[in-house]
């Protein structure tokens, strides 16, 4: 059973929620925020801002409040939100032109990093097997995480390798006006390997997979929905193609949510937010 003390990652979720909301509102309502971005990059930022405001902020508030009362389930869900915020605000801080929200981006990035570090250190020194009172879908989840990792890896390599062979930029890079695609960098370097490692650990019934699976499944709800939000705003502004990508990522989010609930139902939690 996890400690019932109030950890840093729990209470910091509340000020972090305020920063995420501040950033989102600024992106939505301040024209200067994305004034120097390309049309595509500005639309993607706006789409993510809506998801941050309507989904991520409430999750941090509600999850952080329940985590402060000792809920391990809430901490695992918040953990996924922290991964999402850290990933996203690396992009905001480094790949959006300097604007009035720059210090907000920096504060959000820093808080999410240290909160995530605190959470992972505390979770990994515990015995994750003791969290669960019954069986969890380890095999199905492990395969799912591996498929998502391999699928996006092949998708990005399908853009990168032909460009390398031809000596050109990857498709779509000119539309966002950046030197490299930051999503390629973060996914291939950090996120997709993490999904793969967790997937393999789950298939082997390892402690690492048991600890990381709920966190990464939670992340896999937020990020695909953010991508769907980007596509919707781009579509509304006459940029990009159809809604196929939004439908595919929404499907990933739904499957992740179902698997996440299956894990959380088995977590021994003094607050018992989810019915048995």
C-alpha cells in the first residue's frame, strides 16, 4: 500500500493546474500568443489549449485533491497528466516564439518535471504488485503499448527515412516553420521507448510494467485527445486533410481509458473512488 503522506506530486498538482489553465486561456484569447507562428503551428497550439483547459486542468484539480487525501488511484491518473504536461510544455517552451506566456511555460515545465520525478521515485521504490487486489490485463495492455509504440515509430520513420535518403526535409516540416519536428525528437528519443519498455515488462509480469502501466495509460488518454483537438482546429481553419487522424487517436484514447479503468479497479485504495 502506498504511503498516505502528502507527497510533492500531489499538492503541486493544484498550482500546476492553475498554470496550465493560464497558459491555455492565454493561447485561446491573446492574439499575440501565436502571432508569429505558421498557420498550422498556431492551429495546433490552439487545439491543444482547448484540451488543456477542458480536460487536463480539471484532472489535475480533482486528481490532486483526491491524491492529497491518500488516493493511489488518483496519483496514478495524475501521473499520466504530469507526463503529458511535461511533454507538452517542452514544446511550448522551446518551439513557440517568445511571447507574453513565456514565464508561464517555464514555470509549468519546471513544476511538472519535479512533480513527475517525485512521483516516479516514490512509485518505483514501492512494491507495485501489492497495489492490486486482483488480476489486471497485463498481457493485453503490454501488447497494446507495444503496438502504439511500434505504430508511431513506423509512422515517424516513414517520414524521416525517405527525407534522409533524398536529402530533403520531412513532409510537413515547412508547414510548422521549425528546424526539426519536435514531436519526432521527443517520441523517438523518450516516449516510444518508454511505452515499449513498459509493454515488455508487463508481458513478463515485471514490477516496472505494473508501476508504469497506469501512468502511461493515463498519458495515452490525454495526448491522443490533444492530437484530435489539434486536427479539429486545423480542419476548422481549412488547414490539413480529413479527420482520419483525429478518429484514430480518439480510438487510442478510448482503448487506453478502458484499460486504465481495469487497472484502477484492482488498486487497493482507501478512498475507493471506483466501484469494485
